[in-house]
């Protein structure tokens, strides 16, 4: 395999892990000029492998696989349940809390028992069903278009409805989180729904298992400075990058909870 072909194959591997990468990042990674990277990206775009966007590239939409709700629920399930138990401990009677359409948030909702007065705002249809008959919990399901992949509601009407709601704590998950890029996701529609919740929340609490640490996806939901708390699991052997990611957030003043 020629050197350019080998490098182009590795570029696709990088994009599979990060979803989005800047030209400057790829240039440094492969120790070639930015012009060389741009030629690589142009060739790969013509072949339908990726899409060039401002300053970089992301995988072609047809290449990105988004699992069903059931598939995502079963991924890192033990870690999600541990994270959920910590999240519940941060919720108090009288709180108005928001949940996004993530399966991590759904796990938190399954552990919401025994509250006397709680208001849950969500675009997650599964959460609304889970809590519909729970005494002491008022559920507000945000309206919008139904997105079948995540069983969620999305669209401009969701943000309009949220304008009249003040949220104490917003529990958000996503595909990736890094100190440099903050919270990022692969889907713009879902990302915009998360942004709408964050804008109306006093506290932003991110639910992220260790596999999401120090990774970057295509669409930025919010910068690191907007994140008040991160709840993650505590793996036996975290990578150096995962450890450093948590340390960077700690040093910036973000509250870190490690679920054991």
C-alpha cells in the first residue's frame, strides 16, 4: 500500500473514533503539511468516505451507525447504573430536573423512587412512560417531532416551550466529552435539544462513562465552562488520556463524582 493510501485509511480510522477532526490535528498526527491533508480529504470526499466541513472533516453520514435504543441501553450497562445511582443522590425533593434523550438519563429515571415532590422535564419518551405512574413526580414531555431512533422529541417548538420553564438540574449525556471541546455529539437535532435544556438550567450535570472521556464528536453541545458536574465510572485501568481529562476538569473547578 502506498504511503498516501495508508495515511488516508488511518484518517478514516481517526474519524471513526472522534467523529470530527480538524485539518491541523490531522496534520500534526501524521506529520505532514496541512495542504497534504486537504488533498487527502478531497480524495476521500470524492470517494464518499467523508464530508469536509469548516476547518476539518467528519465521516459521511451514511458511514455513521447509530444503534437502536435497546442496543445503546445494553452498552456499558453496569457503568450506566452506577452513574445513575450517584445522579439520583444529587436530586432533592422540590427540584425541577431535566433529562435528555440519552439511555444514561433513562437509567437515572428508573431509580427515581420515593420522591414526594419532583418535576421532570424531558424530550425522552421512554422516560415519560417510565415515570408516568410514579407518585410524587410530575412529568412534562416536551413537544416536537418524534425521532424514532432515540424515541425522543426534537425541533424548534421544544425550545419555545422551554422558554417558560426554569430548571434546577439538567442531566445530560452525549457521545463524547473532552476538556478542549466540551460536550459533543454526532447528531445535530439531538444536540440542539440538549442545548435548549442547558440554556434554562441552573446546573448542568453530565453523565459520561469512561469510554466517552477525552473523545470528540461532530457537534458541540456546550463548552467545558458550562459543565458544573461530571459523573463517570472509575475503571480499573483508565488510559492516560482519560485520567488527564478528568484532572483538567477538576482543576477548572468542575465537580467530579466517580461511581464505584
